[in-house]
C-alpha cells in the first residue's frame, strides 16, 4: 500500500487456487485462455478483493476502489519483492497467450486505486480475507510518504489494523491485548491462584502481587526491547521454568506458606513470567507504530487489569469455599494438589521439548550479560526490600496501628 497525492495504490498478489467461484475461459487441454481471461480476472479481483478489503482514511471508509490492472503471473515470478518491481510487473507486458498454464497454478496480481484526500492522512485496514482459505496469512507493507516502510504479518481475521496509529490507538489496543492474554494464559492463572490460596487479605496480598507485577514488568519490557537471550532454546526454557514455578508454589502451599517469604518468591518467579508475556507480545508489537514504549506500558496495564479482574473473582470465591464447603487447611491442600498435578505434567512435557535444543555456549559475552542481569536484579531486589521496610514502618507509625511486641 502506497499513498501518493490524492490516490492510494494497493498492489495485491494472491494464489489463484484461493480465488474460486470465477468462470475462467479455457482452451483445449484445460489451459487458461490467456487471450480472453482479463474480464474474468477483474471479476475475481472485485469479488474477492475490493468487496472484502476495507480501507479507512482518518476513520472514514474509502469508497470507489478501481481495479486498474489484473493479470496472471507464474509461480516463479519474484517481482513482489519490492513495490517498484511489482508496479512495473503489473503494468507491464502480459504472459504470452500461447503459454500452457493451469488456472490453479498461477498467481493473481492486481493493482487497485482508491481516491483519498491526502497522502498524509492516517490509514487503517480491515482485510477480511479469511474466506480465501482455511488458514490465511497476509504480508502487508505500508509505504507512507516521508517515513520508513512498515511491515505487517496478519493472520486470519485481525480486525481493524491502524497502519500509522496515534499513541492512544496503540495504547488502547495493547491494553486490550494484555487483558485478554492474562485471561487466556492458563499457566499464569494457576500461578496467581497459588499466590492467593493461602493469603486472601489485602495486607498480605499487596506486597506479593506488587512484587510479581514489578518483576514481570521489568523482564517483559527488557525482552521486548531485545535485551533478553535470543537463542531458540530460551522460549522452551522459560515455559519449563513457568511450570516449575507453579509446582514449587503449590508444594509450598501444601507444606505451609509464609507471607514474609512469599513476596520474594513472587518477585523471582515474576521475572520468569515476564519473559513468557514478552513472547506473546512479539507478534503484536508490529501494531505499535512509532509508540513502542507506550505500547509496552499499555500491555503491562492490560495484564494488571486482567490480574485484578481475576483477584476480584478469586478471593471472594475462595472465601466462600473455605467458609461453607471445606475447611481452609484441607481446601488449601486439595486445590494446591490439583494445581501441582497439572503443572507437574506441563513441566515434564516442556522439559522434554527443551532437551531437544543444544545448550548455549557460555562465552565471555554471555557471562558478561548474565553478570549485568544479576547486578541489575540485585539492585532491584534491594530497592524492593527497602521500600517494603519503609512501608511497614509507616504502617506501624499510624495512630491506632497495632505494634508487635519486641
């Protein structure tokens, strides 16, 4: 897609096997009659592309798309590697009419133009191309004037995609993505359950949840900015450690958890879960536009809102269960044992996948990186410890606060 002046040019290439319900002309041998195929190709472009692809300029739907060119290309053609080459190919000479080509072996190349008010407007797209096949991937390159090109990889029905989002559009999208991600992440939900089961009071939970939040925010942002390990072994390692963190927390609930120690565990395990959040974020960062930091913070906000929603439901539900269904200690053991059983199987399965990857080579650069991370995390843990101590001293100093005898 390239806006230029008062028109928006869209060059589209799609496999013809996906463009069905079109009456193509054929000649002897079942080959496409390339001399008479142009009207059918324009009909296919209108049926499958211009009728489905919706483009917006500053939020207003663009009307009046015009199919300028439509033609068949060979599967071996590589002209769509660049915009200029694709434009020259689509507007250049056609395939010779004598070429023997089956209809489902070719590529449909189309040039579509939309009238626009200005090439400096903000554009968005709702591709709606999921009808083309059981699985559809759209590779989109947007070329705004005076700015670098932006590449997108869209899957299925992505909905409305802002190609040059404002900061609030990016923020809203990433808040929603973070909220949905925490609700879809079964392993993260089980970890939160393990955190909450023994401590269902605000004062006990505040430091535990805050430590978990601060820790996963640190590693999420660091990983999204490219500061984390990039080896293929790292994602399965993180997934295995996440399962192991749930196993440990469930075991601790069974033997008896202490609030004073739990916040440090939540901080340590939160660092691991933050890397897990970042893996889910990688594909959606393409929608951040030029607002990377805003999008990262917004995703974190969405995650926290999701966690709060879970806590709002989870805490009173556990209170009801422990008050009317089963005694608290027995209920804690039963629920933790069920979580432990699930997480144990996850840990074994993910560990087997991790074992298939070669271990990284710990050279001087890797060791230096580990030392930097260790120093940074030590400083952050010390800050969290001091902040907790200051908060507790402030609470004890309030009028009416109960003091612990020496």
